């Protein structure tokens, strides 16, 4: 499932927290498991762009069970 999120970054552009854009849910990033950039062929502002993708391990409300707290991995794209 995809959702819009606000990602708080460190000075070195590493995600620190991820907040759901519509719901009152947030997760703390424990570790970056994967970090890659892929070419995207969508025109944005008049030219092709690259998509930054991160797989992170987080702690916070569990997907589908927001009343429970735990750890899981999620993908963040920008």
C-alpha cells in the first residue's frame, strides 16, 4: 500500500522520522537497509528525473494494526 508521507532528514539526508501525511502516525527510522537511485522517465519540470528509493527499518505503529507498536521495514520513494 502506498501513502503520502513527510520524511524528516538528517544533515546528511538520511531519514530520521517518517510521518503519514493524512493520519496521525509516525515512525522512527532505526536503520537504512537499502539505498538506490533509479532513472525515471517521467517528465517533471521539463526533463527526466531520478527516483531515490530507500528501504528502511522503522519502529512505530504496525501496518493494519496501528494500536500495536513494533518494528518492520518500509520503502520510501521520492
